[in-house]
C-alpha cells in the first residue's frame, strides 16, 4: 500500500513540475542537455542508508549512480570502438536481432533509455524508414493495376496515403555519452526524427503514456533500483506499448560459460586499458554482468512491474538475452 501511495504521489508531483528540454538533431546549434524535470528524488528517504553492489563491491546506494556516471564519462569517446573489440563485432548482430523482433511500423515512437551513443535509435529509424518506403512502393504498384472504375471511385490524395514518420528519443543520464552519440548521428546524416534528452531511467522526464516502444540495451544492470526503472518504463508506455531489454545474461552451457568467464575477466579489462586507457571501468562492466539476475529471475521482475506476455530470447548461448513484455 505504501509503495502504491508513493507511486501515485510521484506521478502527481511530476505532472506539476515536469519541464522537458528536448533537442533534436536538426537543431545542431543548440546544446543537448538538461531535461531536468524533478530535481529531488521522491525515493531518497526510502533508500537512505541502504547498500547495493557496484560490480563486486558493496557501496551505499546514493554512491552507485555517481560512480556509474564516472565510468561512462570516462569511456564515452572510445565506447563504440570498445563494443566492437569486446564482442568481436557481434553486438551489431544482437542489436539487429532486437529490431527484427520488435518489427516496428512507420509512425512508431521509441524511447531508447540509457541509449548512450544512439545505436538502437539509429537502427530503429533505418528499419522504420525501410518499412515506410516498402509500403509506399507497394501502394504505388497496387495503384498501377487499378481499373478505370476503381480509379474514379478512389478518393484523390495524389494516389497514396501519407505514412507517418517514426521518431526516437535517446535518453541517457550521461551527457558525455549523448554528446558522442549526437555528433555521430549528425555525421551519419540523421537530420530528423531523433532527439537527445538527459534523463535518469529511475525518474524519466516524460509524462505518462507517451511511447509505443521502450528499449534499454546494456543499461539496466547499471541502474541502482531496477524495479523502479521497470515501473517508469511501464508508466511512460502507451497502453499496448512494448518493453524490450537487451542485456548480458547467464550462459547455461558449462563449457561456454568457462570460456566466457576466462575471456571476460582476463581479456576485456586489458582491452579497456589498451584501447580506452581505463582498466577499472571495464573491470566494473565485467563484474556488473555477473551480478545481474538470470533470465528467469529478470522475467519475474518484469512481470512484477506490471507487464504482460513477458518472454525472453537467448542469443549466443545466453551470453545476452532479449526480454520483451507489453503494457495492457
């Protein structure tokens, strides 16, 4: 009952104070930053004095967010290069698989939480624009085969129905990651449909029922209160909206698990030192993966947050998993 009251109070307070500052890619001259909605945390009293994990360390809860911020601030410039090096490029296939399972239609509105350098959002825009062009070609072909009677009875709108553009909002707590992502997106020619917002997954600076799809890729294990982030995901999704999480998970095959552990702990921190000049940050990333719940446990957490039809898909033997659920 107390938790429900806090949730209602939080929403009322957010509705009164929410002011979101969003910057789209076509406003290159403006700064990205703050989407400052609520300055203070409504949960601070509940979590004061409690401890959590930072990798294999135990730290006060109020300290974890700051330390995670510093990790990603440190690695932001080399983040994409390290992703390729650590996964041997396989992370690209994992992200492509996420989009194929999502299968978004033109006009879909995406919230890419902990979106960092925008890999998911740019793939999403590519996918939906490809779908849009395919539908337009299909419409044109169908009109070419119309009979004279069909043509005269069809309302004129230049012969085709206008399909809505999809939009994506990259939301991340780390300004440095967003800077890198925005610069990269502009160089790749993403001039519309993409916005960048500074925001915390545990206190999203958006009103209720705003998005068709919520994604969080390789980010939720860095959140201090996973349950709170899941509640926020449910809140900002429209009824019928879809939650999708791509995250490192648990390998079931013992041989693959041993090889994966050896690679993770012995090579990834070394790569971090050589490529990014930062051993400690990548040691934390490896440890944080091992502390994250397994597939079934995380599935239960998503269901407890209020999502329905929750399922998961293991990729690369369970090295990563995609979890999916719907808001009804």
